[in-house]
């Protein structure tokens, strides 16, 4: 798959859930709000391998203020469907966007509203490091 290719709707992606979006009770809308949301392709590496990838130099952790706490999993087709079903509807895509430190990297390039971001966040399957 080349950079910029659309990921198939059957594929699952992972989102790093970090301490800077944790309010003490839950992850905030920043989990998906905005544009260019970073994801990683589960088809390329297991959840266990993603713990290591996300912690690589240049990765998601920026100690001491930003630590990887959990990993969220969601299906690409579910992301697309939630966008279409949102009021107002939003077209969401997930595209391949490999990086030097993570060749499984992908993004949602479209801008996501707070309301839709909260729905996407709530749809995540959460993986703890201890359950890997």
C-alpha cells in the first residue's frame, strides 16, 4: 500500500491514548477532535507490537508530560459510518501515511467536530498494557 492510499473499511486501526488527553476519569474529545488524527494499522502489527512502536524515539511519548496510557482500537468502516450518520453528516476517510518511526501510520485527514470526536472515542475498544 502506498502513502495516500485509502485503507479498506474491513481494517482496524489503533489510536494511542496518552496522558495529555486524560482528565483523570476519561479521555477527552481531543482523542479524535481536529484534523490529521494519527492512527496505526493493526493489519501490520499486533497490539503488543504497537506498545513498543508507540514508545520509540520520535513516537507518541514525550516524557515526562506525555505518556502512553492505553491503546484504542476501532474499525475503519465504523469510522466512516459514524461520520455519515452524524448530524451534520461528515465524510471521514483513513489514509495510509507511513512515518520513519512507524511504517503502519495512517491518518484521518478531515477535520472532526467535538461531538463526532466524542462518539468516535466512545466507540473505541480499549487495550491496557497489562492485557497485552
